[in-house]
């Protein structure tokens, strides 16, 4: 904590004058956006959408993170758009920048190769910092210390439907630790050796992690699932490339802050793959979550319509879409839910349905 003092000076708090008296019970949670000053317009669009569809009834705090100080313009516009408190924090350089031990020559060489191969963000240095930060450091930011849950939001996303419940409340009451809306296949060329690193981690942590059959491990592998209803993936390993799309996630910060998750991240980080390759935070979160949590601790929010280019999700039920005033149709071009790009069918088969909690059945 002490070493962060100079950055704490930059931790700013604002509250918009609120004219609404409506009151809802609130969980100990914050909406969280990592964002650049240049993305203000997109940030405001996302805020407008989430406020209209959910937060205007709850007034959860908005927390903004950035690797450079936020502009006054950014602070004023986002504070005005929020129905809850807004707060802004500067990420310490040691949580963002490329570590010293990364070999610069090798790094530059790999960057050039991936750029030439046309890998998405293959030549970007800042994208790599962002992915490593989101994988291993967002939950260590001191501004989040007193929260239990976060809801990740990105600029330029849309929430298609009114939220039928407070997802934070669902998380706490049902004992969920990670929530997603879309899952799909990762580009293999961004993670050639990620699964090798995971296998090393599995061998080294055999004693301390969940047994494979108790965790959501089966969601990540093809064992017994390859068939005509499931696309065969040409992975050079057991990993089927499925991941939860992390631009939308609702998570339990205490899970990410746990020694188990941090040890998982640090084992992967030491391989250098965030820089020598282009490991994304989505596969890293998804693999960590699937190895360390039981399937019943992960929730697919299937009533929350959502869009992040180029994919969206839309409730399949016509009645739900009317009831929640959705502005999507399940056969829209961008809706990925039951298309071959989606891993949702694998999730249904091997994830949530596998371990339905007795108490949950009784409640329903
Ligand atoms: P994509 O969704 O994979 O195409 O990547 P994005 O460009 O949307 O980046 C993911 C998230 O990280 C978004 O919330 C961005 O605003 C944020 N982000 C990406 N790069 C940076 C950066 O260099 N600085 C900051 N502060 N945020 C970044
Ligand atoms: Mn994005």
C-alpha cells in the first residue's frame, strides 16, 4: 500500500448531484472501465446504455482506470453521465509496463513476425500491456480494495435489454464467482504455447487445485465432445480454444485476489507469452476460472442482451425480449449464441448443466 502513495494522490472521487430518490439495496460492487482519454465518446455511449438498462435504478459506483492521467473533460463528461459516484485511478507503471526481464531483441522480433503474419494487434505493444494488466493486475488496484464484485465495461458496447435483476445480487445470493454472456474460440496464433504453460502449471499444482472432474476443466477440452454438433478445432493441444469473452464480465474480486489465481497468473507470466506471443486476458481469465472454480460457481447470464463489435447476444425467448424491451432479435446477423463461432453449446453440455446445485433446483 505504501509504495502506491504517490499514485493515491491521483485517486479522484466525484459525485453527480442526484435528483432521483429511488432506492434499491446495493451490493458491495463497482462498474469498472479501463479506458483511454481518446475513447471518451465510446465510453459515454456504453455508460448511457448501461445506465438506461440497469444502473439508473441502483446507482452503483463507476471506477475508471488509465495508464495516463484522465483529462478534466473526460472526468466531467463521465461524472455527468453516471447515476452513481465516479472515481478515477492512475495505474502504477509497474502494473502496466513491460517487465525488465522481457528480452527486448526477442520481443521486437516476435512483434514484427506477428505483424507480418497479420495477427490481430500482433504488432501492438500497448495492447500487450493491456492484456497482461487485465490478466493479472486489475484486481490489485488499491481503488478496488474495498469492493467484492466488479462489472467490466468497455467503450462502444451496447446492452440490448432491460436487466431483469441486479446481476451483482445474483452473484452473491447464488455463490457465483464469474459471470459471462458470450463465449467463443480464440485465435490460435495469439497463444501458440499458452496451453503448454497451463499444463506445466497443472503438473506443478496438482496438490492444491481442484480435481479436474470437480472443476469446469471439461469446458476447455475436446474430450468426448468432438462430433457433428461441435466444430472440430485444429489445436495442437488439448485446449479447444474456448473462452469467455472478457469485454463483458462480472466477477468476484476475492477470487482474482486469491493466492490460487495469483499463482496461476504468475506461473503463466513468467513464460513471457504476454509479450513474445500475444496472450489475451480472455483465455487467461477463462482458463484460470475453469480450472479453479466449480461449474456451478460460473454463471451464464442468458437474459442480458449485449453487443461488442463484431458479436452480440440476444435472449432467445420472444416473451423475454418483449418483457425486457430488448432492441435485438435472436436472428440478427451479429448474434453469435448458437452459431458455429460460439462455445455456448459446449458450455451447456459440459458446464453449468453438469452440476446443478440442489438448492437452486429447489428454488426454481
Ligand atoms: P479489443 O476489444 O480486444 O478490440 O480491445 P480494446 O481496444 O477494446 O481494448 C480493451 C479494453 O482496454 C478497452 O476498455 C480499452 O479502452 C482498454 N485499453 C486498450 N488499450 C489501452 C491503453 O493503452 N490504455 C488504456 N488506458 N486503456 C486501454
Ligand atoms: Mn473492446
